[in-house]
């Protein structure tokens, strides 16, 4: 290792292994995309990464689904497992291994662990009766049921009583509470850690780990009693170590000490309680972190085949592209909380963040380099304060992104990147290279500005790679760059070589029209809506683009800001009730839309000559701004 090189970190991340009783849907895709983004990010950071996904193929549910499809369980699981693999291929998922619980390499490990636990007296034979949900493949306690129904599926559980083998899980209750308390980020975000500690306030039962063959054959036989097969959760959880070649495989040695799991809240209990106690009893070190995300809902309902909703949400990747889908799910869901999926919301983000902010920045930068520098990155002159601000902004942004990614906070990471992109767009507007290009005396300044933009493009082409892999590659191609630059090498500023040729390409994200469902209903107006107006009445409004030159609080007012705006050649003062939503410094330089012919009014002693337009819903207020640049005074119609 070269002196001063930080040690390479190791990172092992797993997704849940998905049941093959249904084909992949949005929920599965989300977990897998999250894991893929994380693994791409860690590879870009220089870590040694192992990314595992796969399918969970035993148990009642699968046997029933195969019977229903008129197929053998093996034929059925082969077919559905392949659809998961194909879907991940189509989404560009970069997993290192795909494990199936029907593979001999897995079954062998399950039997070896069972034998070890049985020999150690951790497993005993007994009888248990209780409410059982086939959808979840588990017994519930009466307390966990909601109105006597399964909290996940809303179905009535079946009362089952049968002899079975039990794992002495109850032994480990105190130890587990101690471990969770001593390692605050063992389960994260915190809400799920608290949920698990809550579960552990009640006495922990022993875990039934077998099913009699008289009832179910589709499972891994217990090594010590051929009349039973292994309970599907006991089987499935072990995939995380079987895929690495437990106990002696070199991958197990390298990666297991760094294991992190990713799941949604629906399978918190097996991962936070069964799995650590199983590991502890088997003498295998625990995983490091359990990262738990929330649930996607569709039109307010749960997305799951077993509750009867066929989900077509994944289809949108074909319509809008996989980067747009990926960006949307990462940006929209705060990690750990639930979020709602809609095509309209996706289109909105696509147009605003991708087509407008990112796409425009890339295309205008390449277009300006082409028009004003014959397609070649010029040599930068001395950097001015505007350039230093961009450079400092990058350092700050990278710090935020790194910290957010440590905690799977994708939304926070993306917000930080997009703030920097917004600053870049403002930099272009403020420096106005098109104006500099008209003045030969400004050639040096023009070169510095164009260089700065090319350098920003270089950074985005690598930094965006984990989040928008296709678009990042397209950005790099425009700069003639192949692979992404490692994160530690993104700085210092100034790495793009003067003389680099840029290549114009198609827009990264063409704007799309709102999906049909979002279009307003044609004629009928509800009674509560204001009456129709004619186009002539609308034309009486003089709506204009205005540039905010200055913004300041109105003394003694919490709500009002005094704005000085430029409207064509004229400068005006207006008062706007937006002080609780925008800081004055955030408004300077922005282009807004104003009603220019509203009769003047005096508010808190300040004369207002027009009105700024904004939309609001609840506590959120948003100013109407432009999605591409127009000069102040331009008419809005
Ligand atoms: N086979 C078990 C997991 C065994 S892991 C050792 C299983 N499979 S599943 O097919 O039901 O997948 C559940 C997982 O799929 C969730 O934990 C989550 O990762 C993902 N999702 C399924 N529906 C989801 C949503 N509606 N929203 C977000 N993710 C969801 O449980």
C-alpha cells in the first residue's frame, strides 16, 4: 500500500431473498435498487464490496403457488426465480451472487447449522399450538394480531397445533436486549431499534423450526429427523452465510465480519430477533447493521400480491427509463419511512430535477463549450470568487453526501447534490458566457467560466454513477471519459485537462408530458371551483417574468418581504407574504412570475407595485419560477 493511502474498507450487503410465489414488483425493486446504489457507491469509494441477492423458494406458500400453477415446485421455482434475475438484469443491478435456497450449497449449510445446534442442545422436540399466518409463514401471538387478524395480510390466521422441533430462542432474550442497547446502530433507523426493544419487553418464546412432512414436503429435511422439514425462515436467513461458503470459504472470512442487511419493516422480527439469536447459538459472529426501510404504498393501499393487488408500477421503467425510476424512488422515500408511489409524482420529478436541473445544465454546458470554445475545454485563468464558491460548495456537498450514505439516507444525499447543481445553474446565469463571448476583452474570463463548467461536468459524471448509472456514463462520454473517477479522487478541483474534446449528445432526459390520468377533467366544473373565465378576461392580467435584485424583511412583520425586482428596463418594489418560507438571500438573483398590473397597495408602510405568484398546499409554499431562462420583463401567458 502506498504511504498515506487509507486502508481499503470491506462492505457486504444483502437484500432479502424474495419469495417466488409472485413475480417482482415495485417493493422488491426498491430494496434491490437501494442495495445496488449503496454497493456502487462503496465500490466508487474504493471499498471491496460483495452484494448478495436471491430467492426464497421453500415453504407452504411456494408449494401452494406451484400447485395452483399446475407445476412441480422445482419447475415453478426455476421459472419465477429466473424472472427475478431477468428483472434485475433489466434494471442494471450489479449483484455479485444470486442465491437460491433450493441450491445444494445452501441446503448443506442449513443442515450443518441445524446439526450443530441440535448437538449443542439448542434444539428440542415439543408441541406448540397457536394462530398461524400462511402469508407470513409464521405463528403469531394473540397480542400481535389486529382484531384477530394478521397485521400484514389482514387475513384470519389458522390455528395450528403440531409436534415440532424448537430452537431455545428464549434463552437469548436478555443477551439480545443487551447487545441492542450496547450497539445503538445495530438496527437502524432508530424507530425500528425501538420497535424491536418494544417486542423484547414481552417474554420471548422458543422458535418452532420444523414442519412435519405429513403437512409439507417442500423444504430441507432436518438432519436428525427425516419426518420433518426445516421451517422456511430458519432456512432462508441462513442464505446470508451459505452464499459466502460458511464456515471455511474465503469469502466468508473476508466479508462476513462486515455484513449489513437491508430489509423492509415487514420482516423486522425474523431479522432482528430470530437471526441474531440463531447466530449467537451457532457461534457465528453477528452482522453489523440491520438497515430497515419503510413501505411503498400505491394509491393508499399496500403493494403485495398476497393482498390481491397486481402491481404494474415496475412497468414505468419501460416508459420513463431506468434512471428516472431509480432517481424517483431514491429521492422520494426518506429511508425508514413509508412513501407513496404515483406515476404523476415520478413525471414531476423527472421534469423538474432530471430534465430541467441536471439535463439542462449538461446540455447548456456542452452547447456553450461547442459554440464558444470550438468543443475544446479551454485553459482556466485565475479563479474569481464565483468559481471559489462552486469549488467550496463541492467540498461541502461531498461531505454531506458521504455522511448521508453512511446511514442509507439517499434522499439527503441527493438533495445535497441537487443543491450544488442549482448553484451551477445560477453560476451560468450570473456569468452569462454568451455575453462574455461577445466581448474579446473578456476572453480570459470566458475561458475560466467554461473550464469551471467542464470541471463540474466531470465531477457529476462520476458522483452520479451510483444513483443514475446510465446518465452518468452518458455525461462521461460527452467528456470523452470512460470509467468513473473514484470518490477520493473527485477533488481537488481542476482535474479535467485543458484540451479535452467535448461531444454533443442527445438530451439526457427529454421532458415528458404528464401522464394522461393527471390531465384535468375536460368541461365540468365542480360547484366549489371558481366560475369559468374567457380568454379575454385572462388577457387582462399582465403576467411577467421578474428578476429579484434585492430582498429584505419588512420591519415588524413576520410574513412580509420587500422585493426589488427588475421588469424589463424598469425596477419596482413589491411586497410578498413569503418571509416564513424563503430567506431573503435565497431569493436574490431568482426569476419569478409577477402580476405587473395589480393596482398598487401599501402594506406595513411599504408600497407594493405588483404581486409575486406562488402556489401553496398546507404549510408548503412554492414560488413560480422558470424552467428555462427568460429575460426579466418577458410576458407570461
Ligand atoms: N422471503 C422473505 C425474506 C427472507 S430474507 C431471509 C420475504 N420475501 S418477500 O418476497 O415477501 O419480500 C419482502 C421484502 O420485499 C421486503 O422486506 C422489502 O424488502 C420488499 N418489499 C416488498 N413489498 C414492499 C413494499 N410495498 N415496499 C417496500 N418494500 C417492500 O419476505
